[in-house]
C-alpha cells in the first residue's frame, strides 16, 4: 500500500487551488490517496523566510494576478476574475483543522468547496460566516463550527500543523511530498506524476 | 514577419539556463526568433522588489538547489552538481552587452556557451578571465573584451538594459514576452508555446 501524497495548502493561494485539482486527478490516475495538510503562508513566507506576500511585492504582485487566471484558463479550471487575492484564511484553515480531526474525507470536501467558492466563483471566503455556510451545505452544524474555530485548542492545533510543515521544509503552497520527495508549485505536477510513475530520477 | 520572442535572462539563474534551451527549441518549431536581453536579479529582486536572493532565503534556498537539478534531469538538459549557485554575473553580463551591440547572433552563442559552461559543466563563470576564455573560443579578442567590460560605457549600457527590463515589469529570470504577453519561469514554456500557437486565451 503506497503512502498518501502529502498536499500542503493555504486557501489564500490561487496556485494551491489549481494544484488541489491537479493532484487529485494525478492521485486518481495512479491509485494513490492525498493527505490534505493546512499551512499558512503568512507564517512561512513572512515570518520564517522574511519575504513579502506576493500581492504586496512590487512587479510580481501584478504579474501573479494575471498569471493565476491565465494558468487556470490554460488548465481548463474555473477561475473568477472577481476572486479577491487578499482575504483572511484563518476561519477556513481553522475549520478545516477542526473537521479533519473528526473526518478527513469530509474535511477534504470542505476544502474543495472553499477553494471552488473563493477562486472558482469569486465569493469571498474570508469570514467565519461564509465558511460556516459552506460547511453547513455539507451537513456540518454551523453553530458548532463557529464555536470550534474560536477555541484555543483549534487555533493551537492549526499552529502545530504550520510548525510541522515548516519543520519539513515546506515554505510555499502548494507543496507536494511524494514518497519522501518534495515539489513546490502547481507547475511541478508534471514532475510529481513522473515521480510516481518512475520512482524518481 | 512576427516579432521576436523577448527572452530576459541573468547568468546567475539556473532556471534561466533551462529556459534558454527551451525557448530556442520552441522558437525553432514555430519559425520565430529570440531576442536575448540581459537583466540582473541583484537589482530587480533585491532593490526593486525588496526580497532576498533565492540562495539566501531560508527553506527556499535549499529546495531550489534540489529543484533545479531535478528539473534539468526531467528535461534532459545537462546540469552539473558542481555548479556554484553564487557567483558574480557582471563580467558575463557586461561581455554579453558589449558583444550584442556588435553582433546579436555572436552574443547569443556566447551566452549559450557561458550558460553551458557554468550550469552544464560546473565551471565557474564568475571571473572576467573565465568569461574571456569562452569568448575567445568564439573568436572574440580577449584583451579587447577584458578592456571593454571595464569601461563606463558598457557598465552604463547594461544598467540601461536592466532599467528597461524593470520598466517593462520584468522581475525574474527567465522571463519571456511573446506578442506582448509576459511569462515568468522556465515552467511557463508550455504556456508560451500554446500562446504562440493560438494567439492567446
């Protein structure tokens, strides 16, 4: 039984959205599973690496807006011009963390729904209420979710996930770890698939 | 007659090396030419964007070393484990600038030779002497080159190229501009080729 492919993501990243679709397609083609793992670029990029967020970076910020939508069209993935590139990822990241401890498959479907709503449909997923709406559509009691994401236990659990990702060397989203090999970027999915097929080079 | 594809590069970037080979293959397949344009990441990334150089960035630096060699093998492009990721790009960038004003095709062959020597063979191209050796092999008088790259005229000419690249929004290497559309990264060559084929999407 092969190990799951580890998929590190932050809802704030349009490339993580693109990568989330690509990695599930690759996993399905090769009979593999995907372990969705939350990380926070606001901690890895800003605090550990000492860089700026992409949208705040001169030249690169403007380019990335264009590149993300162009890449989505190239890949045939829905992408809304209205998608806000700056929004709070904590409510959704905490909700994912809380859900995953109960039901990893439900948490994945929740994450896919948040990605699709924010990036595919352009609906702002930056508020706890918006996040609770999406979870509720999957049968998650909204009051319970809204209470959970305000608890120290859930906040600390997410922070532990983020610390663990950094300890693994994960610095960007999406990051994929396949049979111990790390790949960063939705644009490395061709190499990820080749790695699965060949065992590496 | 279609416009040339603009290819912005810095010898310091292993991805620019990989991209330099890919873009010439694509251009050849589609009857296009490539206009090689020098830029300096030390100015665009460090001074304009306010970021660190990749090798100096925690987590990302170590990953990039691995990613560059893995990408080269994936693409079937020679890449030496001995290639130094930190070296002075100014002697080669200035020599290219000086050569291009005389003979753009010779300058391209010189650049390809520098890329291949440094990244493909692992020979350090950070010194004026090493650069002059490579130019000499193409018939360029070495004393003339060594004198030229120390002149203010050549230094200012390169700086003008760099300023022009930044004015165009170019912030990384390799960058390709195809029929007015900008693509950053050797990993965007699939999109570059599709753009040439389709006129955009």
